């Protein structure tokens, strides 16, 4: 069976300083990762973040080791500025969740969470 991709959310946060916007697209995929299992794919600023069981299992381990329930994916986030950023988090617990926080220079942080379609 081929991977079925369904867009579950598509949003953006506009920056009134220069008229640009930071866009986020969230896809539900029937096959992600080496085992071709269901997962979420988040696209922002030309980067894809795949939340699939193998990767999430590693992230849950790292979050537990760090003693955090909201684990920032530093290598997948764009947070070089304090006044504008895109941050990706894994929220541990049940259900597991992916969180995206977007802030532009002229906006407040906008945060959305998405339930992952699996448990680890």
C-alpha cells in the first residue's frame, strides 16, 4: 500500500514588520520511517520533522533522561532570535503530542499541539 498523506492543518503567522509570514503544514501519513508505520510530518521553513515510532521512542528516552515532559527538538527548531522563532517540541505522556510554537517580530507566540497516532 502506498503512503497516504492527509493535510490536517495548514496555518501561518504574519510578521507586520516586513509582511512575511512563517507557515506550518501538518500532515498525517500512513507510512513513515523504516517500519512504514503511521505518523505525523510537520513542514515549516523548508524543513520536515517526522514523528514516527522509532524516532519518537528515542526522543521519549532523551526527555526522560533530561527529566522533561516538554522536550524541545533543538536540532529541528529555528530559534536563533529571541523575537522570532519556530520551536518544535515532543510532549510526553499519554497521548504523545507534537507541539509547534511560532513567533514573529510583531506577534505573540502561537502554539498548536497535535496528538501522535501511536504510543511507544
